[in-house]
C-alpha cells in the first residue's frame, strides 16, 4: 500500500479508538485507494480526521452522562450478624440493598417542591425552611397554585424541617419517576408508601412491596453506618461494628476536610464556625461530603452529624405517643448522639432544624 505515513497513523489511530468500522464514509480499502492521487489522499485524511474528531466528541459526551439524581452506595455482606458486641440486636440485614451516599439535599428537595408543590396540599414546604438561618434553606415565592421554590445559598446542604411524612412523600415521588403535578396517588400519595393524605401521628404506614426508594429501616441505616467486617481482611473491628459512623471507635473531631474521623457535630465549638459562640444568623449545615476523609465502610457520608436522619422504625406506638426513629446526631448535638448505641426519635410529623433524611433502595 502506498499510504503516506500520516494516513497510516490516522488509520491506526482510528483502529485504536475501536471506531474504525463505524466510520461512515465514501472511502474504502480498495486498490483504487493505492492509485489515488496525493490530493485525493489529503482529502481522505481530512475527511477521516473530521470524522474521528466527531466520534471523539460523541464518546466524550457518552462518558459524561450526568450523575444520577440520588447517588446511592451498595451495601452488601448480606446475612451479617447483629452488633452483639454492643449488646445490640440491630445491624443484621439478610439482603443486599442501596442507601443514599448523602443526606437528601436542598437542591433535591427544591426540585421535588417545584415538581409537586405548586399547590402544597400536604405541607411539603415549611416556612421555617426559608426563615431559620441556621439551616436555610429554600425560598418559596408566588401564591397557591403557582408556588415556586429556589435554593438559598448552596444547594448541597441537607434539607431540614422535614417530617417523616415529607420523607415518605419524597420516596414516593422518586418511586413514581419524579413526576410533576398535584399531590396525588400518581405523585406523592402512593408508591413506596400508601399515604393518601396522611400527615399526622397515629397512622400506620409501612413500606410497600416493590418499593424502589424508601426511608431506611433502622437495621439498614445502622448497618450502612457502623458495619465493617473483620474477617476476610476487610479491616473492621473484631466485632464487625464501629461505635461511630466515621469508621472509628474513637471520639470524632469536627473539622471538615480530608482528615479521618470527623463530622458536623458540636464539641466545645460548633463545627462550621469552629466557634463556641452560637449565632442566630449563621448557617451550621455543611455541604454533603464535606468531611471527606470520614466515610463509612460502605461509602456513606454524614450519617454522623449534619442532621439526624429519619428511619422507618416505630419506637413507641400508643394513641398519643407514636414515635418514629431517627439516628446519627446533628450539628447541634454532642458526640454521644453519633454513637450506634444512641437511639431516639419523635412523633413523625415533627419538623425541626435538626432532622433530615436519606433514602434507601433495592
Ligand atoms: Ca412538612
Ligand atoms: Ca464494636
Ligand atoms: Ca446525618
């Protein structure tokens, strides 16, 4: 073949990209090519180069697919034992599942509100999301039927002032494919949980079979936070469970950044400001994953601190005392609340600047 060195290099490059045979074109490897004039070769080279450039752009675009709306991590090691070393019956999960890498963020919750809370029938928005500067938040504008929502500041901080029911509705919305519309059975009221307008205590709500997103069970949340096998060279403590969700049995610090065993909770100083002075106008929430050296074994961030996180468990169940669990402590709490041994909760309609949530899935 009388191809020029440049043409050979170009063809070799096309082959190395694995795209050679997908290049459409008016050319082919026939004896006619050998007879082509040098100007024809030059045209061919230009054409090939242009096609390769187009293909490279298409490849890059294919690789740069946007991240999923909710980033999840896999929690394997199904059939693990409970945290018996702590005298706990929690932590054993018989199946593989996924859990949110981060708490649900303001940006995600604002997208939810813009999709299904133009008319906010079931109170997904709480005005405190806008006005309580410590955790703000989300701004609501417009009027009923035309509400609009915008993130205040960075949207990577977690959303607070959400009830257990708000979290359940968010899961339904994800389950239903993030639809837009009124708060109905096809958007927020059915799917992972059959809510049908429920917003207050003393109402039985359980995860439906086939749910695609849900509020983690207490065991699912606990395992993702504290479990790390000791066997098989997997590096966990002898009883397979850490005391803190930062992969440690030692009391964490509260410095953001790459240092190990850190979280957004309160020591003698508040984490975000590193000051012991509380300020009403200060936002004390950290962007998701800010304590980047402190992931759990399964790769979750901020299970300890930032905000407490709702789980599915019913801790108390009486007519006037119906309590759902949350775990992990918040920006305003001490390290003891981050521990696996610290279990608490509140009536499920409670909305505070200390409690948010993350989602789980199959
Ligand atoms: Ca609400
Ligand atoms: Ca342990
Ligand atoms: Ca948290």
